C-alpha cells in the first residue's frame, strides 16, 4: 500500500491508544477498517440498500463455529413499532427506534433440540453450562463478523447489551422458542455524520497483551496512563471529567450496576436452559 495508507494506519493507531504507532505495523484495508471502528448512536432514517442484510448475515455465517454446530440465529427487525417496543425494553435507547435495522442475536439451542428430536435421539448435552457458553461465544463471533461487513459498506453499528435487561419480554415479542435467548442487539444504519463522537481510546497493550505468561507487572502504571487518556477524551467530547478506573470500580461495586441482569441465571432457567 502507499505511504499515505501507511500513515493512515499509524494515525488510527494513535487515535486508538494515544501513543506513537510502531514503525513495523502492517498496512492494509482490513486493518484500516478495524482500527476505524466506533459505536454509532446517531443515524439517518434512510432504508438500507437491497442486499445489505443478506450480505451481513453471510459474513456472520462465515465466522468460526465450534464443531460446526451453528448454534446462533438472528432476528432482523425493521418494523418501526417493534423497534420502538425493543427500545423501551432496552432502557429507552432512542437510536434503536431511529436506525432502520435492529438485529437481535440469539443463542439458539432450540434448533439442535429439534434436530435431535427428529433423529429420535436425546439432547442431554444441551442442558450444560459448557454448551451455553460455547453457543454464546459463537453468537458473539458471528455478530462481530456482521459488524465488520456492515462497516465495510459505510454503515454504522452499535451493540445493545440492554437486550438482556428483560429477556423474557424480548423472547415473547420475538416469538423465541424455549432453549433460545437474545444475548445482544445491534443497530445498523447510515451514520448521521453531524453527530458522531469518533473512536474512543482503549487500554494500552502493556495492560492487555501478555507474552508467554499472565503478568500484572505493568498494570497499575498502564491503567493510570489510560485514566489520563480517557479523561482527555471525555473533555474533548464536552463530557464530565472522570477517571476510567474509578468509573468501572463503581460499576462492579454492586449488583445494582447490572440493570436487573443479576437474576439472569434464574431467567435462563425459565427460558429452558438448565445450566448444569
């Protein structure tokens, strides 16, 4: 790639970490796209071009899947009334109403149960936590593949964890069968370029990258540096000054920060997941 593209990769690195980029970074269009990612919460209401949804799901289907079990499904919601109800269930998030497409990503063990039933076989393995964990991982991997595809089309996305606030109501709204649960939502649409916040800095690699063995040797220093970087970003966005570490410490101090999701295990039991 050209010197200009190489410079762009370095700029994207510096935006993400607020530190100088290594001189040996590969430069290609895929890395450019991934480093450019940011959540989009302001959308134009324009309908998506024909074929966009199908292309994104093809990308999701091309993701890795454990033992080829393919234990996810996705419900594509375009109906404005349904999106409005989902926005309420997710904590009154307005962008769910505005974005023309909302995807509810489903851990779907119900399909395997139906397959086993038709084959005249049991499905005991579906009862175990390992199967649910594997299915959750596969669903997240598939969703991220779709995100990358959508962003390559020039679209914006934002994940909606609030879809887990009231999972039984979501299951009813979307007609999900037992042994299936919506684990994350995704807004997709054309970004309103007049109202974007840009890329949020992340923890440095000296905190998250461990070579050969896990180590906390650089953690305190790295997090202190990130607190300063995150605070600078807050100020740039006209937001309240705050230390990232203090914010996350408050978040995990009590179950109250889970927005009602502290009962998720009990809810999953009712949705057909024994979690042995």
